[in-house]
């Protein structure tokens, strides 16, 4: 088995989008939560229709990314009503499995944050960036301060409840890092920001369906020893999927960039993934906004996929 290229899709897929993905030589798609209807959970029939919609266009859904915050806010913050939310998430996971979709990637962060979406990158391309100096005085967004101990306790409660459901449903759960990986943001502690945190998370429940959505860009933002982390979790068969991107700089200040100009040698990253035995999903994540590009980033995604295909060809 080899690494499997996929493309992220944030909205319901159209015929033209599926055709574009096929023209890139890619047969798999990561479907973001924004493409799926639902106020409290995802229904089986909606998931099934999305799956067959993609397959009729020659593309297979290999994972769904992100649980909407409105589905899990009480569970994340340990508020009254969290058990009802967890049960609805369990229903969603069962429906994902029954619809024939093998994986759900999720994050345990209250908010994604960038302080700019118009920073200038190579050749004037617009990229996102983060500067903690601009974000550190943000008021609490959840009503009060939530500590690291609270967020860990809430995560452990959640994952112990949900892993047995995922095992029964045949759905792999892939944990994404906090982005940005800072200690706290908007008054809510962010616990998945370093190697030790992911090691601790994986050890809470020993299960073949409990693993990582390994975002190279987030690990690069951490300033972490990325290759060592790939070896540790990859050899333990705990990397289920990979976001293939990079940044320039590390927390507390960084900006996104083209895949060939970041902190890391991405050829070495791919080589290490292969040596660690990774055979899962490999997809571009955020991309710069190139001149003449669409909001989705057709040009930049095509550039990134081409770069990835070239590196994979060299690896053999």
C-alpha cells in the first residue's frame, strides 16, 4: 500500500469540482463539515447521498473533517447538556459508518484563528498569518476562562464515551492539532499543542480507531521536532491522515506559504512518513491565494497537488 492523495472540499461538490479533482489525477476527497447539512447531527441519508454524489463523479470520500462547534460546544466545555450532545455525535458516527465513510477527523479547539487573511507572500500571493501580540487581549468567547485541566477532563470524558461507538461503527477518529497551537486563546485553553499532549491523548484509550489527523503545518507552527513525531506516531500506526502544508515562523508569530518555501523540507517529511509505514490519506490543506484564483484556490491547490505528486514519484 502507498500514500493516498486526496483533495479537501469545503462545500457540497459540484460536477465541475469533481471533474477538476479528477483532472488533477486524484480519486479521493476529504469532505469538510461545511458541505453537510444538519443543526445537531448528520443524517444517514444526507451522508449517503454525498457519498454517491462523489462516486458518480469518480471520486471517493475517504474522510469527513471537523465536527461543527454547534454539535459539540457543551461537550467541549463540560456544560449541562453535554451527554445529549455526545449521544448525537454518537448517532452521527454511526451514520457515517453506515454510509460507508471510513474516517472522521476532528479538533478539540474552541476556535480556529488567524489575525490576518491578507498577508503578502511570495509574488504578492495573499496568505493567512497569526500574531499572538494581536490576539492576546481578546475577551473570553465562552463566557469565562476555561483552564487546561478542565479541557483535558472534558476531552477524556468525551473520548472514552465515543471510541466504543466508533469501534462498533467501523469509523476511525483522527485528532487534529490546535491551530494556532498556543496555550490559550479567547479565554479557552488549547491542549493539543505539543508532542506530549498527543501522546497523552492516544494513551487515554487504546483502540485501533483512535489516532491522529497529522497536520504538518500545525506541527511546524509549534516549532516541534516534526520528523521525530512522525516516526513515533507513524510507527505506532496512529497517523490516519495528513494535512500537507507548511508555514514560515512558529508561534507566537507565523504566516502560511507555498508548500515549497516553509520551515520544513517537505521531501524529507514525505520520506519520513514512508519510512514510518504511513499508507493513509495525504491532502493539501490551506493554500495561498494566487493571482486570478478562486476563493477555493483552484490554482494553488493544483500547484500543491502537482508538487506532492512529483515528490511521491521521486520516492518511488
